[in-house]
C-alpha cells in the first residue's frame, strides 16, 4: 500500500437525469504512468474533475498519500499536490514564459516583482526538460509543444506529486510527442504518479504501465498494459464481447455508382491526414473508429466547418471549395452534428423555428417564408417523422432527445439535400427512437440520398452501412465493403491495427 499515491474508491457522481459515475475505483501508484481510457461519455472527464475539485462527489472516498481528502477546487487540489495539464494550454499567451510559470507566485523585492530572480527560476524550471529558451518572450511566440512543456513546468513547480495529462498530444507532431514522452518518463523515474488520457491507442502502448477502462460511467477494469492486447482494449471500450461480434444481420440498401462527393488525399492541419473516399448516391457510407480518430473531422470538412490545406474535395466530379457551412447548404449538403445540444438544437425556440432554420439560410436574409408557410412546412415534417409534440409551437428543449434528433433531421430534409452527414445520430436516445432514426436513414438511402453515417456503436454501423471507412489517429486506414467481411470483428481488428484493410 505504500506505493499508492492516489486512491479513489466507489466514486459516485450524479447530474440531473445522468448517473455519470457509478461506484468507480481508480488507483494510481508512485512512479507509474496510468492511462485512463474510454469512449466519449465514458466518465473519464467527470472522474478527473472529481479528483481535482471541479466537482464534488456524491459518494465514495478519495485518498492522497494514505489520507482522505476532499478537493474543493482545482486550486485546493494543487495545494494538495494534484496538478493538471489539458489539451488546450490554459495559460496566458500574451505574457512571458517566466510570468506564466510563476503567475500568482512571483518573487518580490520590496514593493516590486524581482524580475531577475523570476527569470532565473523559470529558466531553471525548464532545464529539467532540456529546454533552453528565452523566458522573457511571450508564451504565444513559441510553438504549442513548448507551451505544453511550460504548462507542465508550472504544474511541477508547485510541488505536484500527481500529474494529470488530459489529451496533451492532440496538437503535437511525432517529434514533439517523442520529446514530451521523454519528459514524462523522466518524471516517472523521479517517483511521480501520472494519469495519461488520450485517444491515440499507439501512444497508450508506448508510454503506459497500466490501463483503466471506463464505459458508461462504470469501471470495466484495470490492466497491466503488456497483458491487454489492443483489440481487447477496443472491445472493452466499445462494449462488445466476442459472442456479439459474429453473425450480425445487416439491412441492405440499394446503391449506384454515381459519386456525389469525394475526397482525394485531403489533409487539414491538426485534423486529418491524406484522406481519400467516395460517397455514392443511394448508399450509406459508415465511419468507424475510436474517439479522436478523425471521423467527425472528416464530416466537418465535407460541410465547410473546417478547411483542407491539401488535397481536393469534389462534388459530382468537380473540385469545390466549401468556404462555410452556408456554401455546403447551397450545394445541397446537410449535417446533423455530434453534439445535439451544443451544435444542433436551439432549445428556447419552438419546433417550427428550429425546423425552418436551414431552409431559411438557403433562401437568404431578404426572402422570408410567411408564417403560414412555416407552419405548413413544420407540420409536414412533424407528421412525416412522427415527432411527438403537441404542436409546432412547443419549445424544442422540452422534447425528448429522440424527438430533438428528429427535429434536426426535419430541418435538413426541408432543404431537400443530396448528401446527409449524420454524426452520432442515435447517441443519447432510447432504443425505440434509435430504431426509428436508422429506419429513416435507410428510407432516405433507398430514395437516392447519399448518407455518411458516423457512430460509436459498431452494431449500428454494420447493420446500416454498405461500406465502412475505418479511421485511426486522424487517418483513413482502410475500407471494408459488404463483400469484404463487413462485420464487427473485422472492424475491431482494423481499428486495433491487427489486420490491413
């Protein structure tokens, strides 16, 4: 027990309508790098926020160095010895490196800051990472990798004994990752306990001593890294046992050879690399991969949210530049985003107002549909999609998740799109609503629409897709068609890198 530095037992966290953590255990040892893994919504961030005092717990105990603690805020957690470095560097870019490292703790000489001492101590703090830079320059004058190191230097200077690295490599290239890992291994050798969160599987196996997997707020298990094959890690994360991975029946859709949208060696900075694919009329093209694999980023490129800096995007064979989502809408591309509440619905507006948004965007600001026409359009899609609402004036935020998702679909169907990009369209809705969404998707496909279907649920992808693009680490690693063993087992093996596709 002497080697344990941080221990969480039976951690519970409940939000209105959501049981985010269900009696989760987590143990971090001195001198280890412990990866915390799980898909989106697994509970990783919630657990970290409980450990660092962002959230209070609703059950369980947390011990640090054998003593029970109750972190009340991130600042309190830091005073205990638990420090965090996040994906987005949360320092002040417009002040110097030295000021960032010692913000709030500047050495004072009389009534003034002792700048000479401050800068000397900052330079010394970076020496342990073999970083020799001018600490007087502003933080934003250095690349993101250096900024990450500065954030870590600040965390260590405040006597951290536990360091939490939350997606620290998402903005780094391979050389920068290697340098960061060298620093992390040095800290491990000095006896620090390090929690490492990432969506890059290869990095987990490069750096970790142990792995803890969460799924749907529950602890799946803790494993020695060398004893957990990649494919087993993927299975534990997505929640599919071997018996569920075979003999999956699939609904077939009628496809054509007409390519509606294609990507040719498309790359976008810190987003995706060298992705090529074709989406055809009357087919469902599935996208499989773990969180951060590049699925959503690819959809964002096809809808003009992000922009490629290499390669070509084509619509019906002609190269296009999608400068904005409005460009995509005008070209009859629709997009149902991954985060329905943040990016999809406007909860305070009515069902009618939400449905007409995209249609109105196509018309422009000087061409309005009359109120009568708006109600006719809204009522048409309420009936067509079976949206459970007393009337079109019901506030959308008061409807269930499944009905909110149907309203988003109605919004895009009103624009009569040729391409529909569906990013996690069944997340957070009940089984009945999932079945309805999938049936509607296939009906649209049979009517000739080209559909990209992104889902973390492999059984959904297999049931609905004619072809599946498999992505890992921001790149397309292959494609599986109906005649090429399109099942969950082969997708899992591809994601884990066990087979070439």
